[in-house]
């Protein structure tokens, strides 16, 4: 009897060890897939490309939502789509690369580095606020989402004013985010508990200072959403993994598929976006 009990116990230990090993292998495989910058980068931009510059369907009874921004705008779009938010809207996007961020007006070129001006002037390669202005004025909901340059963030309240938006249009500005350096080799050596507790130190100037400026100057007519504060709190550190241990960002700036789902829930469940 004792021998049988010992055998059963040993069998259970082996089974549990096998299950744990399989779970760890699966988690590591998921981590490697998510951290693949080529695959995750393709995911990040696929929906962006599909909607870029696409006109609204005038025969649709749905309201119109327009996302205006750079690769962070693509992240926001993925966060919406992964969670099936804004289903009452037909969603479109105008992609303005980070290097081409500018303001509205005759002096807008001064906000673009000289080396980037030729690229940014080509409509087939880079959009602009001037080219997007008519569609912006057509939308019921306009969402500006970008990795804001400090000088563009400072000018944004005046830029929004100059776009000639109507009082009935809803305007949202999504602030910047940064999750710090992603070090996959280090994570592969960590236990599940260590990954769940892991916080990356981040440069406060990267997101927090810009977001603080936006929050202070945008005014009451614009809804401001601070991703850094919602995901990371007020600390100079951010989680690397979701609660169920999926990698949030593959490069510290852009979201994985699971990261988009995670961040989207944070934004819509804990800000005024949930009422849109």
C-alpha cells in the first residue's frame, strides 16, 4: 500500500513538473513571437495601411471617426479594433509620420527637419494636416494620437483651433507613451512571478512631461487621455507584461497584439473614451 502511494505521489510530481515545463515553454514561445520586430511590426501597421486616406462612406448611417497621427495612431487604432470599441462609427485614419509632424499654416515647414522636408512633401508617402483638413472637418469624432514632439505638443491647442472644427464635433487627444528598453533574453530567464512584477524604468521626459503640457494647455473642449498615467501610474516605470504575462510592447514604443488589447482596455475603461 505504501509502495503504491509512493508511486502515485511520484507520478503526480512528474505530471505537475511536465505541465509546468510545458506552460513555461509555451510562455517563452509566445514571448519570442511577440518580441519579433518584423512580425509585430507588420501587425502594428496592417490595419493602418488598410484605412489610411480612405474616405468616409456617405451612404452609411454610422457616425464618422477619424484618427490622425503617426505610428502611435496605428497603435491606438489596433487598441480600438482588438477590443471592438467605437462600433457605432466608421473608422478612418490619416497617417502623418513622426518626422512629418507639423502645424497648420504657412510656416508649418519650420517644424520639419530640413532633411525630411522632401519626403514629407510627397502625398503618396506622407500625409499632412493640410491635406487631411477636409476629412477632419467631416468627422463626428476626431482623435489625435501621436508620439508628440515637444514643439508640436506646445502648438497643438492653436493647431486644433485653426483646423476650423465645429462645436458639435468631439475632439480627443491621446498623449504619448513609452515602456522602456525591451530585453527579451533577460525575460526568458525569469519566472512567471518575476515577469508579472517587472517594471521598466523609463525616461520621464519621453512621455510624462509632454503629457503634462498637453493636459495643461488643451482646454475644456478637448478630451485628453494620458496612456502613460493610465498604464504606468505616476511613476517613472512601466509594466513590461500584461496581467496574463503577454508582452505589451515589442520595442518599448509600439504595441504587440496582446498589448493593444491590454492598453485599449485601460484607455477606454478608465477615461472619457468609454463614453464616446
